[in-house]
């Protein structure tokens, strides 16, 4: 059975079309149906061990977004975009989260939790008791960037613009969004919406090193 859902050229065309939008059309909003699809793309993002150590905060409240502007290097995308997503990680992933995940596996797949014991022991050994435990928040942050990339690609395929934003004060974000008491911490953000017709960056040629420099076949 052919499971292909998009042609080679349509995929590459969307990736060539996308860029980090510097100016958004503040009057043009993403439709509810399209946003539901993008939210589902976040939910469907793959993660190591399937653990999903994250939370996606979708900010549409203008007043809240205005609070974030001064701690985001005064970047206008924060308030001008249609939807603003903050990618946060669960800090210090440990046994409680692993067990939460395994209960969900059992619920969805109908597998008794006790039959997942070997898998549980593997995760505990790698993430809680092993060397990776010393950098568990960095590990979780890498998972968040997988979600960011997936989100931006899906948006491009839908003709929706994005701008990933790392220029922000994560501690101030955590404070404004009240994340510490939930056990989460800000990693990165992404503005989504539709480019302003006057954004000069939309017209610039995309600069990439040639494939011969970046890809090595063995």
C-alpha cells in the first residue's frame, strides 16, 4: 500500500518558502481548525523513550504577551503573531514521570503495567540512576527542540509562518508564567501566524551551505 502523503517537490517547496518571520501581520489570525492541527502536531512529536518531558504553553492573551516583550529583547513577534508557543520542560525527570508514562502506555495499548517492568528498569537505569541523570534537564531540552522543529515544519506545510525565539530571559519567563511551582522551566518559544507583506526578510534568498559540505555518504 502506498502511504505517501506529499510529493517531493511539495515538501521541498514548503521548506524553501519558510523563513524566520521577523514581522507578522497582526490582523491575520490562524483559523481554529488549523490551530487544532498544529496543536495535534505538537502532541504527536516523538521523544526519547516516548517520555514527552514537556509542556506547550499556547499564549493568545494580549496582556500576558505584552508582559513578555521586555524579557524577549523587545521583539515585536511576541505580540504581533497569531499564536505564541512557549516550549517548557519538566525539570528533573524522575521515577514519578516514568511511571506516569507507563500507566499511559498500559491505558492506550492494553498492556498490563507489570509486563512493562523490564522497560521501566531500562529507563530508570538510563535516566535516573545512570550518568544521564546528571544532565537530565539538558536531555529534556533536546527533546523540546525536536518538538520545535516538528512544529515549524508542520506549520510550513500548512502555509503558516513561524519564528523560533531563543532571545529571551528564561528565568523571567518562568516567573511571569508561574512555571516553577508546576515543576516546569522555559526552554525556547515560537511565534506563529502570517508574515507581514513588508517584511524584507521574506524576500531574501535562503543561505545554506551546499549539500556537498553538509552531507557525507558512506
